[in-house]
C-alpha cells in the first residue's frame, strides 16, 4: 500500500483537484494498492492516515509539497507519521523538493526527494525498496545514504503529459466535492 498525501494548501471554498497526487496515482493504477488523502478535503488527514495504516500497513508515504501553506501542513503530518511508523519511508515530491532538495532532505522525517516529474521515479523507487534495483540508478531521486549524506542522482528527462495515463479521478474519496460554485457558474472546477 502506498499512501499519497496532498497536504492542505487552500481554504475549502478554493479546493481544487489534487492533480500532482492524481498523476502519481495514474501510474500506480492497476499495479499497486494506493490510497489518496487530500488535506484540502479531509479536515483530519492524520486520522485518515492512521486508519489506512491500521487496515493495511503502507510501504511508503508520499507527499506533494509546495512552499507556503502546503509545506506548513506537510511538516506535522510527516513528524507524526515518523513518530508512529518509524520504519515506513517518507517521500517528498513536488515544487519544494524539486527546487530545494537539500532543505527537504535536511528534515529528519524526509527519506527521499523527487526532483521533477515523479511518475517514473516512484515506480523505480518502489522496486528499489523491494530490493529489485539500486537507489543509485534512479534518475530524479535524491536520498540520504547510510551515513546521512545527501545523494543526488542524475536528472530525469522530461516527458510529455500525454505519455502518462489519465488521472484516476474516480479514486478520489469524494470527487463531487471539488465541483464548487465560482464567479463563472454554479458547478465549476479549479485545476
């Protein structure tokens, strides 16, 4: 089980589809068990994560993290998770770890950071965590070695969004809650 977390970044009235997490879910779809926890929809994401862990122990907690409110929400989630589940690795992807990789890895609760697109990187990381490949060969991945030193693998080449599967909107806990009234009309979605 992979737990994909979109930490809270907006107020409920400004909620939008968690496209970063959905993009990762798309490449896991049909291959891996995963659960999506969206802090913009779920007012208690840590409780939801604990429930998932009680039902099916996870092998990876993966978060998308932008600077600002989303990072402020991600930090306590990760600290709490690390305290309760110290053996489960934590992966940060998204804007912040892509640009500030060393800062992300300086956090004691971040084990891996994805730089750039994470769709291929997470699949390869899962293989490495299961012993089927080495971390050192995964493009776009940064991590801490056995001594706590930061290792930055080579860059991953960008791929077109058309190369990846369509996001699995149907696996969101309540997709209808992302359709909200805006100045453009009663049933709009912000992406």
